[in-house]
C-alpha cells in the first residue's frame, strides 16, 4: 500500500502530475496555433468516442442513443447519478 503524501496517495499524485503535464503540453501547442488551426483541432478532437453505439453483454445487444435538450437545467453527470439511483 502507498504512503500518503499530504492526504494524497503516491499513485494519485503521480497521475495528477502526469495529467497536468499533458494539459500544459496541449495548452502550449494550442497557443502556438492560429485561430483557424485551433478551431480545426477542436473540431477534430471534439468527440473521441461515438455518442451512439451498440455493445454486446452476455449475449444481449444493448443500443445506446444520445439526445440533448438545450434547455435542460441538469448536467449530464447529475442526470446519470439520478438515473443510477432510481429503485
């Protein structure tokens, strides 16, 4: 087991450091681009995973389709938590 570092496990600290370094690298890269290049980069990386997909689990195929309501007062995280807590 890891020893805590100021209340944070070593693995968590290392992971957070790596994530921060990646974000800094992306920020540096984006700051060197023109406005058009940045827009193209964001368009290309906007959805790394499909929002609608099928997955087979135990012989059953599940289809997932996403729909968004622009006037919703609830975030996707709040909605997922609400759905998962339903009896």
